[in-house]
């Protein structure tokens, strides 16, 4: 057996569960088929006479110059061929490189098309990403994420790669190459307000977590210490979770209005039936269940042997909690915090319905004006915030888990 065959065999044996079979990468094959179908049958861009009227979809073969379309076909063919070869580090590197090239090539191509439309049809014309673009871009990112995950870069390099990807996307946006796209024109028209709404969105999330994290942690510790109270605690929290967000906002309007009327100091502080106060309370209530469950799961992951050893050394219950249980449970607690944070960032979008502001203001304004790109401006930014929070906390959790594993084996 050759050295290369031996390395491939070792790589296959060390591969985690879920790695593609030696016959090929089935996930990549499915994504390539989806991208080919999107290229052939879906519109790459949508061109409209203005921001309100509906436009018509233009397929990639008609929208892209001949050379760029040929490059797109070659990249898809390369990804298809990569899906058929024996999996290994080389195949993963090729897939990641081709997927990255495809994603950024799509961005530049869409920007060039928008510039051409603007020059030909005037400043009122709008060019938006079509369904084909979204499918191609999403599939390219999935291929890239899958390839990087299977390269097993570690708890630091993996998240760092995501940060680099987001940085490159921001660099493309900041370069002005995409300024003629409808999405960027919506942003340019609201540049000053955009920063204000992001800060308001983050403020809503921070205030909600400031209430939910200590309250949820206390409920989780109570449920863990008193098993008889756990069904009641989680029953109530589960019930709160089933209430639709809009309904919960509406239910808070009456009580908060009455409270602000009865207590002038609260009214002077800004508490009212609409605005920030009901939004923060509702977001905090929704965050209680995942916070409490995360605390229970985190402390349940602490080995009993470690607690018994600490008790045998004469540590008090408080010392065991602070010095033993909490450090060992921290990776799981951070994983729970990641879920809470991502959920709260997403739910905060709905808070704009009751005048709380945030990125949801763009979403609902766009819905009212049938301006799809304005909706995307708010939604994509919220997704980017949630992704950034997920990456940071996932990296912290993986790093802590690695440190604890190393401490236990040393």
C-alpha cells in the first residue's frame, strides 16, 4: 500500500460520525444539484422599474456575461467532480476554495449587473438578488461550512475562519462594489438611522438578558435543588413559551399602562404600555425557559465523583458550587447562553410592532411599503448579529471544554 493510501486510510478511521462515505460526498452532490437547478431555472437577479413595483426575474445565462457564466459552470462542474472523489483533506480543501470563490464571485457579478442596469435605465431602476442568487449563495456557504467543519481546524481556528469570512463580506460591501444593488440603496438612504436601530436592538437584548439570566439561573438552581418543584417551574415556563410573541406584547399593554398611571415615577422613567418596557419584559419571559434548562443541564453534567471528592476535602456546599461545580459546568452553561442570546436577538425583531424600535422597524416598514429589500436590510442584519453571537460563544464553549479535558487528563 502506498503512503498516500495509508494517509487516506488513517483519515477515514479518524473521521467523526457523519463524515461522507469513501464513495463520495453525498451532501456536496445534493448541493451541487440544487445549485445547477437554480442556475438553469431560477432568476439570478430581479430588475424593477422602481422600489415599489414588482420586477421581472432574469436567469443567470441572460444576466451574466458569457465569460462569467462559463466560470460559474466550471466552478459547479469542479464541485460536482469533488463530490465524486474519495473524501479526504485534499477534497475538503478543494471544495472550500471553490465554494469561497463561487460565493464572492456571485456578489461581484450581482454588483456589476446592478451598475449596468442603473446606467441603462436610470436611477429609479432597482436590481435585487433573485431566487437563483440566494440558492447559489446559500449552497456555497453550506459547502464552505461543511468543508471547514470536516477539516477539524480546532476550537480557535474554526470560529476564526467564520470571522474572516464575515470580514471579507464586510470588505466587499465597504468597497462600494455593491452600492447599486437595491439592498444597498435602501441602506444608504437610512444610513444614520441604521446605526441607531442597531444600538436600540442591542439595548433591548441586553436589558432582557439582564433580567432573564439571573432569574432563569435562580429558577434552574431551585428546580435542581428541589426536584418536587421542577415540574411546576418548567410547566409554567413551558406555558409562557407557547404564547405567541405578538399576543404576549398585547397582553402586557393593559397592565403596564395601569401601572404607569398608578405610579407616576414609573411613567417618568419611561414605563408605558408600548415601547421598550413591554418589549424587554416579554423578551425576558421568553428567555427564562432556555436559561433555566441550561442551568439544570450544566450542573447535571458535573461528575458526581468530583463533587464527592470536594466534599471529602471538607469544602462547604457554597465552596463546592463556586470552586468545583460552576467551572466544570461552564462549557454547557455557555452553550445554553448561546441559545438564549440567539433566540432573544431574533425575537427582538418583533418588538418593533409595539414601538420599541430595533431592526424590526425596517422589517415592518418594508412590509408596509412592499419593499422587499428594506425587509432584507433588517432581517439580514439581525441574522448577522445572531451569527456573530453564536460564533463567539461557540468558540468560548469549545475552548473551555478543551481546557477542562486537558486538565482532567494531565
